[in-house]
C-alpha cells in the first residue's frame, strides 16, 4: 500500500470539507433569512396596526368635529333704555370676546329693556324664561328681583347690586346660595363721599338739592339713611326733591332747586337716572348749578364732576362671572364681589361755563381732569 492510500486522497478530503462547510453556510443563511423574514413580517403587522389606529382616530376626530357645539343663550334684563345702557354693554361684550366667546358662534344675547317702566320688568323676565336662556344678566336689584321671581334654577348675574342681602336675593355676600351672584356697587356709601367733595369744591355751599326718585325703595332708603346725617355733620341743608324722569318732571325739579336757593345739586344713585344723564347735564348748565354725579358717563356728556365706581370694570368683571358659570361653576359657590376701582373726574370746561373756580386741593385729588 502506498503512503497516499494510507492517508487517503487529500483532494477528496478537501472536497468533502468544502461541501460540509458549504452545507453549514447554506443552513446558516437559511436560518438567517428565516429570522429576517419573521422580523419583516412583524414590522409589517406593526405598520398595519399603526395605520388602522390612525385611521380610526381620524374618523373619530372627524365625527367629533362635525358635532355642533352648544350655542349658549344669555338674557340681559334692565329697567332703563337700550340707548342709555349701550356704553356699559360694550365693555361686557368686549371682555367676553377676550375670554374666547364669539357672539353668534358659541353664544347669543337677548336684550330686554323696560324703557324706564319698572312695572314691565316681571313681564320681560318671564319672556326671557320662555326663550329658554341659559343665564340672565341683570343691571340692578329691581331687575334681579323680577328675574328671581320667575326662576330659581337659571343662573342670574347682577352687575350693579345695591344691597342683595337686604333685597333677599342672596343669603350672604360670601355664600350667596341659590341661583344669584354678581357684584355690588356700594352706592349708599359713596353718596356721602360725593357730598363731601361737593362741599370742598364749592366752599361757600350751605344748601344742597338732592334729586331723588318719587316713592320709596330699599336702595333709596339706604342712601338717604347715609346722606342725612352726613349733611348735618357738614353743616349743609339737604333739600330732597322728588324727580320724575319725563322732560317736564326734570325741568320742574331744577326749577324747584332754584326756588329753594340751593347752591349745588346731586342725585341719588338711581339706575333710572343714568339713561337721562344728558338731560341732567343740560339742565344743570342751564340753571348754572354745580353738580356731582355717581358715574363718569355724566361727565362724558359735559357734566361738572363725578365720583363713583368704575363701571367699565364692573361690567368686565360681570363677563368673567358669566364665563365661569357657562363653563360649569354654580352661582351659589361664587361670592358676591364688591367694587374695587373708583374714579373722581372733573370737567373744567363745565366749571368755566357756570363761572365756578374749583380749588387746587380738589383738582389734585382727581383721577382725571378734563381741560
């Protein structure tokens, strides 16, 4: 036997080794291809799942977007006139807009004005109820009382309450309870401050004409309760003149003031007077009587002086309460807020027109002096 036959043919051994390696590589390749195919299939399944989820989400979002949003209906009730209240309704609507409310898209307002006939308020409140309003904004206590008599469930927001506790509208300022909340304007307390300013502005003043509504009301009684002792303390004679709001009644009131020889006039903080502010200002100039009013809007019409609440701020804050309630807050849980911003405005043009020189110390206290 040759040496080559003992060890075998080296070429055939090498060939067998190569074939074995080839088979092993082929097996490894097949296993690797199988694993890659499995991974690829999983990825495809994941992509399909993601696509299905995205499609379902898009369909749900589209269906939700197509659902109509609720359009809230707000009722606005006031005893005065639409023309007289326009200047205060504007800041209310502007603040609602800042809070994201778009009139005609997600809310509407139904206005009802008694046109200086308070006996119509109950009828107008009932009308708003029939319109199925979601909330009622009222300008004052009489309007709030009329609204509360027709509903104990629809939220009522008062913009300028006098004494909501005394009127039985809320249990307390901190915990109103029921369906009424809002803001108070502090009219009774501010009247005494107005009388003091009038005395300082007209140092020789001894007799003041107080124009007040005829009849009695809780708000008027509260104001008189504060004013009468203040007049005594200031050594002033307070001439109370009951004033009708028609043209003849207003003229008659100023004629009476002149007959009583008053040196200046002021009015109680009656909401009904606000709508007639231009006529008040014209008559004060005609009879050359210094006057102080409870809102700057009288001065904007040419009046002499005003000291009182910043009612633009009041109506903006009223809009904030409306926003909270329409978003789910309950009136019973929202404390009745007091006014926090006050303004003292003097019109030097009006002073010159009636021949009045206002002392410098009074001018220095004013927030605004119109020259």
